[in-house]
């Protein structure tokens, strides 16, 4: 989908351009370490574990 023209250029933000690439992940394993601190990752793990606790999903 990232190859479609609509995802490459957005003319709605001509005054303050926002690159559409900001909305796409690289898809690389463990790329989160480039964007999240260890503290942020731990908080996300805590929230995820809390939200999934009654689903039967084993959180590791």
C-alpha cells in the first residue's frame, strides 16, 4: 500500500507539510528501540498485560 500515490503525496497540508512516511513503519524487528525509551516500553508492557489479563493470552 505504501507504493500508492495517495500515500506518497498529500496536498492538504501545503502550509505545514507532513510527510506521509511519518505514518508508515519500517517493519523492522525491534525498531521500537529507536523511538521508545526503556521506561516507555515497560509502561506499554504493563498496560498490555493489564488489558489482556482476562483473555487467556499468556503475556511473556
